[in-house]
C-alpha cells in the first residue's frame, strides 16, 4: 500500500479526519519535479489552531509565489492520530502531497508559545527526523524555527539547525536561496549553516559556545572560532509593509477553524510600550499598510476566497492612524457584497461604531477589554495606558450601543502587586455594574454579563520585566482565592482562572537556557505533548523530568535575574536595547509611565536599525 | 433562473460533513462572480440547496446543487465559474439551467444509484445473500429514524440490486415516504448470510427523478 492509502486507512479511525485531509480550495499544488526546493512548514499544534495563524499564511504565500519552491503544510497530529500513526508506521506527512516530512529540504517550524515545544519534538519524532541536530545526516531536512519564541531559542538549541529572528518574509526566502546555492556547491552540511549565518536575522546555535559561572548563571555566549558568526545576531526587519508580499488568495478550510475569515494585517508593531508585553517590544517599530494597499488587498481576497468577513488585525487596531476612514471605506466598498468588517473589539470608539453600525454588521459579541491590572498604581507600573475614566467611557458607550456582555482580562502576579491591587479588580467589576445601571433601562440591552478572566503573569525575554521571577504558585493561589471570594460579592460576575502549573512551566522555558533541552526531551519521552491543552498537560511528568535531569525549575522560573547577569538571550538583538529595558524596569519600580512613542521617541533602540523609525 | 450543478466528491474529501460542505459551497458561490440570489435578513446567504445529503465517508460522481440566480446566465459561463470555484477533489461534471417555477432538485429526486465496494471478511457472504433478498417479499430490519429505532420492511426500497465487480450496484429509493441507505442494505445482507458486515466503500453514481412518462432518469437528463 502506498502512503496515501495507509493515511486513508487511519482517517477512518480518528476523531477529526478533516485535520489531516488536505485538498482545500487554494492549497498550493505543484509538481515536485518542477521545483528546486521543497519546504515543509510545520505549525506545532492542531490544524484548527495553525490554520488560524496569519504568519503561516503569509510565509506559505511568499514561498509558493516562487516557481522554484513548493511549500506544504504539516501540523502536529492530535494524540489519537499520533498513536495510530506510530502503530501503523505512518510518518508525519504534508497535507498537500502527502509526502513524508523527512523527505523535504527545509523544515520551517513556527514557535508561538513555549508550551508547544514538546510538540516540536513529537513532530520531529513522528517525521522520523533525529531530534538532535548532530545526529542528522545528509538525507534529513534542515530544521529552521521562527516566531516570537525564537527570541529565546536556547532551550531548543540542540534540536534546531537555524533560528529565524524577526520578520519572516525576506529572511525565509533568503534561507531558500542559500539552500539552492549550497545544494549546487555540493559542500558538506555545515557549510549551509555558515552561509545562513550571514543572512540578517539568522542565528545558528551550533556556532556558539556557552560557559557558566559556579553559581549556575551564564558566564558568556561566544561565537566559536572560525565560524564567522556574529557576536550579536540582529533580528530581520521588513521596512516597508506596503512593498512586502501579502497573500491575495488564501486556503479556504472545510471545517471550522479558530479564525475563519479574511485576516488583514493593517500594521505591525505597537507603540504603547506595555512593560509585560513581549509582542509590543519585539515587533517594533510600527509599520502601517496604507489604506490604498489594504483596500486593494481586501478586494482581491474577497473575490478569491468568497469569505463574508474581513478582520482588521494588528496588535492594537484602534491605533491605526486613520482607522475611522479605513473602516468607512471598507464598509462602503463591501457592504453591497455582503461582507462584514470586524475589529478585535479592544476599543470602542463612538465614530467607529457609528461607521460599522451603518451596515448593522458589527458583531454584538462580548466587548473585550484588557485593563490587565486592578488599580491605577499597578497599571502605571506596567505602563498600561488605560485609566478608570477610559474604562468607564468604553463600557458606558458599549452599554448604550446595545452591548450587555463584557469581558475583562487581568493578570495576577505582576511585579509589585499587593492585595489592594488584586481586590481592585473586584472594585472595577463593581464599577462596570454601576455603569450598566446608569444607562436608562429602555436604552440598555437586558441581561448584564461580566466575565473577569485572570491569567498568571509570565515574565518574558526582551521586556522590562525580563529580570523578574514569577510569583510562587502558593502565593498565586492565595491571591486567586482572595479575588474569587471578593468577586462572589458582586452580582453577575463570572470569574475565570487556572491552576498556575502551566504558567510556571511556561515561565521556566521563557527564561530558560540550553540546559533545559535535556528536561524538554525527558518530558516528551515521559509522554508530555500538547501542553497548552489543559486535558493533555501533565504537571507531574514535568516535575519528574526536572528531577530526572537534576535541574531546578525555580532557578529559571522564580529567581530574579541579576541586572548585571548575562541573560540567555543577550547575544540576540530584538531591536530594543538592554539599556532601554533596564530604564523601563527602573521606571516601573518607581511607578512612572512612559509615553506612547508616537508622541515622541522614547529611545528604545530601534533607531539603530536603518530606516526603522522615521 | 436556477442552475443545477452536478459535481463529485472524491475519496480525499469523503470526511467532509454535509454541514461543512454547505458552508463551503456558500463561500464557493460567493467567489464565482455569478449573479447569485441571496436571502434577505441580517445574515444574507446564497439561495441554494442540495438534491440530497451524502453520508459522511461516502464518495460520489453525482451530487447536485440547486442554486438560484438573480439574473439570466449562459450555461457554459456557469459551468466554468463553478469549475474555477471548486477544488479538484470536488469536480464539476455539468450544469443544467432550469426555470424558477420548476420544483427544487430535492423535491424531484426519488432514487439514487450506488456502487458498494466490499472488502475483508463477509464480502462473499453479502454477495451470496443477494438472490435470497431479491426473492423475499418482505425483509424487516431495524431502521434509525428521527423518533428512534423501529422495524420496517426495507425490501421495497431496493429497486434493483446486482453483484458487480468488487461489490454490488444498487438502485435505492430516496423519497420522504420510502428510502433505503446503502450501508443498511449491506448490513442486512450480511446479517441474512450470518456473516459479519464487511468493510464498505459506498459510492454514489447517480441521482434520479421521474420524467413525464414516469420513468426514472438521472436528474441532469430530465
């Protein structure tokens, strides 16, 4: 039986065969004999999650525009399929041509979240690719990892050939060009790495030595002699988003995926400078797509996909410089085509809702706001530029516009947090209730529902809070209970929170170094996978893995890193300088805010990148 | 004006549910660029319906989508537009234009042809049970209905049944009053032979309605 028939036989046994089916409208189908480079793009989670990810759609398009490349998709098979594949000896395959992933030239993997790391190992193993790069031979693909977690790649260093830092559009194509040149040259495997080390944004972990101090901290990370690798690897940056490639057609999935609509990235980066937010730091500077370009893209995407909804995406869509005009143009152009325009509802702006309301197409799902902290003091610490007045205005506006469901996101365990800050979250919930009842009964929608969701703060690299330890889990639980009990006294509030275990492992890996690689492999061998899914996460196995490897997770997760310490990611440059982050950390401790850099440069370090900030 | 689109569902896509296919076709019609008629209301959607739902896991050469157009269009243009809007595993085999006043395809359809491929243990037994089944006046079987399971006579639902290749060909009734599903028929045949039901691959080869003379004819030829 050929591989396709063996896959077919498995599909009848698993929960959601559509995940492994392929054959969607818009999938890139080419003849393997016509291309020079075969690129497998793996999203280390399920199909529904991976297909909702914009970055993957952009890179898939950028690669497949080239006639000499065929990029195909793979996802981590859910546990039922993975077990069935192992039982039948079916290797991980791509959806387009059902080719074993191991037969590809390059394997790109996106790292969106630390808790997908075991899925990276699970996928490599299912593909039959040796986990450790030194065990790979000339028949194996090169493994290239990108995405936000590539900014602290060290826990994955032994498993990965190349890391791609920053914007992927140009650097991914550069790795393909290098591959073609390397293949022609017939040089040994290591030569490809050497060629890639010259590409902006590419970090070759095997070219660096790490030495440690007696207290376990890092002494130095230095390029190996003779490798020509740079001392510090700067991220790749696309300067002009208008000129950058963007998909003009999309794969249209059959079943439901998480975000099943046209995703239009209106700008990249964020200027707000929230101190906990890694995305807000590493995707700097802000680069907008012009209205003209967005309208042209929208026109093409609507015609080519048949979707009836366009979502205007970015880290903070309300900050697009001419959002009301854009929304107005979009509604005017597409209303007659029955296409809805939606905004991630972070900010309710009166002008904007009026525009969207014209067509009555604005979705009346829950209004979502993220104050992140319960008191103004703590919001100043984290530089979240939202005041109580903003909040009152937003929710009152929303209630007057007919919303009756509001969702709030908070974090517990932020630096300097006190019980007063925690209880402040309940105070805000009370205030929201009062705002609702201040709207006359005949004008408001019935049935107020307030959802308060509190996650556990995870310190991330390249943020001003990168030095902080995470709050110890016993104390997290005490504060969660404190808030839960207080919220019980507020009517109509639904409180959502989770055990701190997953966030703890996330914190350990977010600030981890190379010595965690053994723990990761051990955890996966013990059976950890799909750690981001609460029904799969096995805290007991993780603790066993740390114990088996003799590694103390608290060293990475709970310890406050010294300000003079060499951090595991100090040899990488995400755009913002360590001095800036240090300044921000000092200001945070003093409770001082930093302005949005649209109002004036805050000296984050991006100006070192040519053409980054105008 | 309405168009009846005949399309197939190839093995690769056999696990797409009817509901998912419905959503998919609505989007496909959006991208045809044809003057599709839409429903009124808050969430307008193309006015379309399937002649018959295909069960999950089955394949077909003869699915029919009935679509209302808001302006007259040529048959060839419709066919080309549909072909470019569907992926290769949902091949378009033809388009027929009908009048708005003609009954909907789902009201016209009254029978369906299938080829059922059998493999594994029990395959022979199923084929051997065919003559006995055809000779019987009544064959009672438990049938799932909306209100639970009940015993019904399935014999009249089998309009024809002949061994063919790796399995059998069957013409089965498909109306509100009388219908028989191909997998149930195979199970009953296996049961009558005292065998386990073999592995089935059900493939639809035609949807049929009655012409003016009352003869069964494929929907696209009526």
